[in-house]
């Protein structure tokens, strides 16, 4: 009777207590009561801090929640290992990435659960322009690219595959409806290809070189490369023609001509005028 009373007190305090029946049964503390010992080598500890700084520069700030968690890990390390990790965290500066976006951990966790258990979700989403809507989607995968988290999913609203920025998801609700993801699905390759299509301004660029020569210079967001007579054609889209010309086309070591996209032609003419005046 006393044992049951003590078990009740522990459970009321939020401490998990499990019971087992049988001749060897009894009570025991459940998982999560305390962390098992974790041992890092010095290389592992330094690698952990370096990875955290690379992915989230603010981790060096004690007020950042990831920084707080990392600080607890470093303090728990043996002195011989933790000393170098603490020095690295304190004296290694990381420049912030202006393009990085950190989603809500609770939203990300809910999406991970939905992906793992193949559960359809209802998303509260807001576009870059500020337009808000609710999306019913089958979440296929989460991909981290250049400091941004993306959700690849099937949108029932559009009846098509869609890519959503996780940092723009305000709320996630899991439904009881299941789904089957595509077979042989490569989320990274699909994301890269998807980022090169569906933008506001179309792009068509013809290269006077064979596809196998041009292909190593083409980033997936630039579009799709197709054979064309003795050369090849790059078909895609962009929301920033100036960036497309300056950052991508201008560095290509092949002759090319813009076969489609008035905005892209205007951006190329503007850049050519700048160089001509230099």
C-alpha cells in the first residue's frame, strides 16, 4: 500500500513510473527520467560546436535557445574535452547568413512526425507577399538548403506537388488520413529542380556548346538543360532576372543567346552596358 502511494506521488510530480506483472514484476522509473551518460571525444565535441556555429551563427549567443542547449552540453563534458569546445564557441565568430531562416521548432517537430507516420496535415501558411491560406497536404519530406527549411508535399488544394518554406508555416494540425509517398523519391534532387521552375519570369537560353560541356556549369535552380541541334537549351524561370544574368549567366565560359524572356534580355543589356562603360 505504501509503495502504491509513493508511486502515485511520483506520477503526480510528472515522473514516469512503469509497472510490470508476474513473479518478477514490480515498479521502475520510465524512460526520460534522466539522461544516460554521453561521452564525446575532443574531436566529436569540437565538431558539434563547429556544426552548430556553421548552421546557426547566433548559437554563440547565450540568449539563443540553441545556444543555451549547446552551453548545457559543453558544461556537462569532462573538463579536458569541454575546455576546447568552450574556447571554440567563445572565440570563433560566425558571420550571419542574411538568407537563412529558422522555423519554429514546434512546427518543424510536428511536420517531422507527420512525415515519419505518413499523416496528412492542415497547414496555416503565409506567402512572401503576405497572403495567408490553409493548405491540406501530404508531407513527403523536409529538406534543409542554404540555411532554409523546405517542405516537399502534395497539395490537395492545387492537386500537385508544392514546395513550402517551413519558416512561413504558422500552425500544423495532423489528421487521421494517411498517404503513400512517391516511390524512389529523392527529396534533394526534387527540391533543386522545383526551385528552378514556377517563378514569375521565364528564361530560355541557347548555348553554342554540347550539353555535356554546359551541364557542369548549370545549377538546378537555373532550369532544365535540353539538347538543341549542335548546342543545348536551358529552360527555366526566375523571380530576379538581374541576379540570373549577373550571378549565373555572366560566369558561363560559353557563347549564348537569350531566346526567350524579355525581362532576362533587359537584364543582360543593362549588364552589358555597365561593362561597356567600364
